[in-house]
């Protein structure tokens, strides 16, 4: 089976690795000619550790990041109220991993290439026409090819979804945005530290020497900030934060180091495929980052899709239906829980207890995918 994966991000590259390991021939296209990524970090939780262990790439993950086995919850005033261990789902490995996005991107890109995927940058799909037992694709670089399956892993504003699922709702701005910044790792930081309150703040270890901070803030009207002065604006958002967070805020001085992103979400309620074209990751269930599971759900999608295509030789639509059946309730629960935390912080719904929500998320994601 010849498969095209549209999108060279976390979901698309994981799909390429998983599909190649099942014996499929895989092409990956990525619209960004520079293949650039955010220069901050990401949390890969226990379910991701289990998934990538199954792909045989976990040691590469660990070499590029740092493992940890607990979560701490703090009150808005900085008092620690809970520390609890997180479940280990891969024997002999930590339950979570903090890793820089550039480092994660390199691990996935290197392993996709090693697995046999052919990756082309600066390329998008111009046309896709399904007929018979395949999909004819024309690309922006003038090339064309026929594929048995096309996987749309092209993110929240998926071109594939817009082309082939025009009835699907567009992503919705929540009213909140996230700010991220890297720091020297604080002494004693050995886990995720999450601060409760109307403004969410967290600290995540990334390596022996590095950590990052995320801050979720209300942003009525979805403003756009100029790059110049962005560090000062982030510092200002933290003026009422816990004392230890305000102290760190003094180190936010580099405008280029601040990553600011409005938070949007969507969920495709209907079919996740049209004929031989299927969606995974943010293209089908984009979530807010409040539970740290956006990338995790995309990685699980990729693994399950590869399993189902291998289990249904010659019947892609049956494989797609089985893939959706395994993923729908789990992904919807993550999206709903994450958005509920967001709405609670904004005062648009009840304030969610972070410790309870995090425990619930770990219980859900510990279940088999």
C-alpha cells in the first residue's frame, strides 16, 4: 500500500514511522520549506511514553529530553497543595517526558527517514481526486502521484479537512491564549509544577539545564501583539502571580524567546474519513493545552491508524471506521475536559480542580488505546 501523509509535524511524522514499520510505502509532504518549530518545550505523558516505546524510538526521546514521575499542584499564592506520582505505562521508563520541540522534531524526523519515509518540504496538495481504488494527487511543485490512502495530519487549520470535509466546523477561539518561555532549570524542579487559579501557570523540566514556563491568560477580542515588546507584555501578565513565578518573570527579557498563541479548539463529530482520505491529530480534534494531551492524542492516532490499516488489508474504509471507533470517545473526553478547564479559568463555567482533572486524565489515558 502506498500512503501519502500531509503534514510533517508530530502527528504526521509519527504516522510515517508507524506506517513504515507496518510495511507500507510512505511519502510525507510539509508546506513549510524550513520545517520550523516552536523553540519551547512540550510534555509527553505516560500514554505517549507507552506509544513511542511500542515504535522502538523511546530511547531517542529520552536522550533528547528529561523524564519525571510526578505532578505538583500549587495554589495561586504559591503554596503547594498536592504532589502525586504519575502512572508508569512502559516498564523501566519514566512516566513523563519533558522535551524541547526542536529536539522532538529532530527525533521524529530522523526516525521517519530511517524507517523509510520520503519527506518533501515546501510542498502542498493542489488537487486530490478519488477514483476506483486510489487517490490521484497533484502537488504544488508540479509532481503527481497515485496513492492507496491519504492521511491528513496538517494541523488545526488543515487544508485536507477544508478540501474534503467542507461541512466540518472551523476552529473556535476560546477567549484565552498561552505564553511560553524557556529558563535555566530551577534547582529542585523534578516534575511538572502547575499553579491553579484564573490564570494557569506551569513549569516543566526539559533537560538537565533547561525548563519552560507556560501561562494561560484571558485575551478578549483575540488581540495580536507585535514581536517588539512581547517580553515586557508577558512579564506584565505575571504581576499578580505567585511570588516564585514573579521572581522568574524578571528573567523574561528576550522578545524573540516569547511564544504567544491564541487557544482554539474543534472536534469533528461525523466521519473522520471520506473514501480513502482520513484525518488524524489536530486536523480532526484540536484541543487546548490544559491537560498537555494535544500531541499525545495525535501520536496515539498515528499508532492506531497504522494498526488498523495493517489489520484490514485491502479495505481502507473498514480500517478507518475501526480507527475512529477506537479513538472517538477518548479524544472527545480530552477535548471536552481541556476546554472545561479553559472556560473555568475565564469565568465562563465552573472553576475546575486541576488536581482532580489531571488525575482523571491519567486514569483515562492509562487505558489501552
